[in-house]
C-alpha cells in the first residue's frame, strides 16, 4: 500500500531529524539530519541519494543529468541492483541490474538508535509487475543507518514456495573529485574479470587500482575492505562489507560516459563506483523461507 506524503510523515517523521518531502521528478525523499551527518533516500528504487558527514563533502556522487522518471533508474548514489547484477542471464530484453532500482519502495520504519544514529527501513515485495519478469515471492528490505558511518543492509527473503537464485549489488557511486589522482587499495593479488568491451578476461591485481581509461572489473573471492584514496577531496573512504564475496570497480571514462544519456560527458572525472556485490560466481541461493543480507559500511576519513 503506497502511503501519501502526509501519512509517511505522520507515521515516520522524527521532529528535527527525519522528514519526507517531494524531490526531483516528484519522487518522495526521506531527509535525515542528525549530529553525525545528513542523508537523503528516495523511495523510488530504495535509493540512497546522498550522505554528507558533518563538515565534509557529500560522500556520494549524483549525475546532474540523472533521470527521476517513473520506472527509470537514478544515476548515482547507491542503486540497488536485484535480483540480477548486470544483464539478465537469459533474457537480454529485461532491464540491466534487475527491477528493484526502478520500483517504488515503501517505508517500514524509522528510529533513532541509542548511538544517535538514524535508521530507516524500506521494503519492496513481489507484485504483479515484478512477477511479470521474475515469478517468485520475495521481500527485499533496505536498512539505512546514518551515523559516523553509512551502513546499508540489503536483506533478501524468499517468501514464496519455490527456491530461487539471485545476484545483487549495492552499486555505490563515490564523489572522488578527480579520477586521475584516485587509487583503490585492498584488492592487491585478487583475480578479477575485466569486462571492458565484453572482454571477460581474467587478470591478477598488482598493487593499488589506478585509473587512466575505462575500468570495469569484477574482483572475485574477496571479503576485504577497500580504501579509496581521493586526494582531490582530501580524504580516504573505507568501503567495508559483509555477505559479499565480489567487489566491482567501475569508471566509464570518456566514450562510455558520452554514450549514457543520464551521465554528463565530463562527469566521469569526478566519480568512481566501488560496488558491494554478489556477482559472477557469488550467487545467492535461497530456499523458501531463507534470507541473505549483503551489507556495505562506508566511512570517510580526512587526510590524503
Ligand atoms: O557495475 C558496473 C556496470 O555493470 C557497468 O558495466 C555499467 O554498465 C554500470 O554497471 C552502469 O550500469 P547502468 O545499467 O546503471 O547504466
């Protein structure tokens, strides 16, 4: 049941901390401000749009060309890619990265934790539209905890009577200021699949990940925390995770940026995706009644 703006604020608003307001494209956005940070989350797509720690620059990047139209994904922030990551394994006509980021989610709860963090729970359940392209019963819950860190838990539940297998991503876009001076530690020695141009060749990472062209890599069998060094923003960003054994690193560079209508031609220089994923061979298999949680924990550290 879709709540109106008034019903959302009647049920979940917290004076001076949480409020629901209309956003771009008329999309309902939950605005959170507490002693640690400000954040905004659109019900459209269950999409974290921004997370700005006090006295810092927004950690997340959002394209100035993003669409906010019904049924279209938002470009930037933290898209929820589910129940498949990338192209649909059998049917290319289905939208890339699944349907969850294109649907309207509903608010389930909102509270201030003893730590002073603010926690928002959103839910997406199977419906006529989702069953049209993926005929399974599910609940997808997004738990967004805003504090000194930004923690995002994606809880996938099989509520039907048929087992299913899915892949997923918290496809986080970081604002790093200048891709040419940005590096990523934490993936040294890991095998990755290079998917640029459909190559899908395997390589081993040597040292930090650096950027001098399009990078689109699925790092395999890694539970490690990544550290993004972003000197242009005078900070490093810790990207920790749980429930995920693959990490995707992506920058479109010039040509691919120019091919994307919801991405400014020169915007590739200011963003980097380090994605918390269940991709490639990291499949999530859920029997009826089973669940799995994939978690991203992001924290900015001044310095660099
Ligand atoms: O996560 C990397 C990736 O799969 C890239 O190949 C690129 O397609 C990116 O996701 C964005 O996908 P989107 O469907 O949001 O344009």
